[in-house]
């Protein structure tokens, strides 16, 4: 039997076989998000098996929700994925609004759609920056607009039960329009020759793992909540999802690019149709959702972000369960990495848009 070599952090375990086992991670336990990927490789460094290992750090967000009222819950809702903060807040706010039967003002509905698309554009530019560094300028531009509107650079805390915290500043919509007119996604040049054929995720595997968002759509999963379960504003926007069938690293990056282009178009349409009026409703001193349960979901930048809320008629949730996109998406690494050379691993992972904080919620 060939010699077995185990390399990496946490490599004390003993394995039998002919392949080497490489442990990537976990990070230091005090870091934000600890994730471990166990790779089995041949002597010539080709991956034969990949095992994503999560659970090294669990922040207990869902239990923290249960001891906070519905206003306070929003403070935690945006923190499991810092790049999708606005969309995460919105998913929780929608759950409470639907249970209580609140009628959110039209201007708030359209501003929510606009800010979701800006949030999506920002997140996609972050993932594209390692492959095309000039994407960082677009990311910084949209980040500044989100900060101006909300007052927060990372944790926006702009959604409120019943709408938004306040209206956007005077002149903000004009500045958004000016910025969108400067975004030219075709200028983001990527060397696709290094990505084509790498890390293929077949359609059947994407479905089996519940993969959503640009990763799923790159493998042919024609599912986008902006079209399939739209919020009120999206019903007027006629969203056509970006879908590819190759399922490789190049397809995933192309989906990110095309979705960034789509977000620019949708955000511009939101500006054109943005009505005037209030952006929130007057709330009672204590919000109490009626007894029962509801499930809401939004199309976050990385995929389906869902909230299952159960209430016993009190001012705090009885149970609040998160369905985060990265928790499902990261499991698909076990299907797409086998057959990949270790030298190609950075290129494959750079196309795989997931956030560890979305996993250890």
C-alpha cells in the first residue's frame, strides 16, 4: 500500500488508502467564519474527493432572534452575510409584515427593489475583483451610495418593519443615476481561457444540493425569485434571469458579469418608476405577530435567502429559521471539485461565490 500523507491544519487524523488528504482550514476559531475543506488527492495532485466541513463556529443567530423583539431582530439579520446585508434585512421584515398584514407604502417597495439591485451589484463586484481588479472601482462607487442612503457602510440597518427607516437624502436618486451611467461591465476583462472546463457542476447535482443564485443558474437552474416569486416592485420590471448550461468556472463568472449588467438595468428602471410618498408606516410601541407561521424569501446576491417565522402571538419570535444560500451552495464543492488539479483550485474557488458567514449562522 502506498504511503498516506495528511497535510494541513487539523491533520492529526489517520487515513488509510493510497491518496493524500489535504485539510484546508479551519481558520482561527475567533475569526469571522471558520470553514474547513478536506481534499483527497492523488500523488500527482488531482482531487479525487472533496468534503466541505462546516460547524467549526456557530454564532447561534437563530437562538439570539428568539430573545429579541422584531425591531431588534433586524440588527442581527444582516450580519450572516455582510455583502448581502440589505437583502437579509428585507427577508425578515417581509416575514413580520406578512404575518401582521401590513401595507408597505409604494415608495418603500420601489426603494427596496432599487437598493436590492445596488446591493447585488456591489456583492458581484467584490467577487469579480480578484479576476478583474478594475471591478473594485465600481464596488466602491455603489458602496458609497449605499452608505449615503443608510448611514452604514457595512451593516446598513435601513429596512424597518413596515418599510424603510427614512427616505433617501435629497439628490440621492440623481447621484445613483449618474453612477449607473458610468458602469460599463464590458470593461471588466476576464481571462476565460483559464476557467473554461474547470470545476463543472452538472445540472442534476445543482438541483440535488439545492444550489441557487448565479452558481445554480450557471448550471442551468432557471430559477430567480425576482421572476418566480416577485416582490411588488419586481412585478413591473419583467426580470429575465441570466441562465447558462456549461456549469464550469467560466460560466459562473459570466453569470456574475451578466447579472451585474442586469442589476444596472433594473436599478435604472426603478429610478424611472420611483413614486413619491411615505416610506414607512406608524408602528405600535410593541410589534406582536399573530400566532402562526410564515415563510418568506428574497433573491439575495448569492441565491435564495429565506426566513421561516413561527409566532405564539408575543413580541419576540417563537422560532426564526434562516435558509441562507451559501449553506447549500458550498455543499456542491463535493460534486464539482473531483477531477480538478490542485493547481487549478484557486481559479475554481474564485468563481464560486459563497460567504462563510452564510454557513455558520
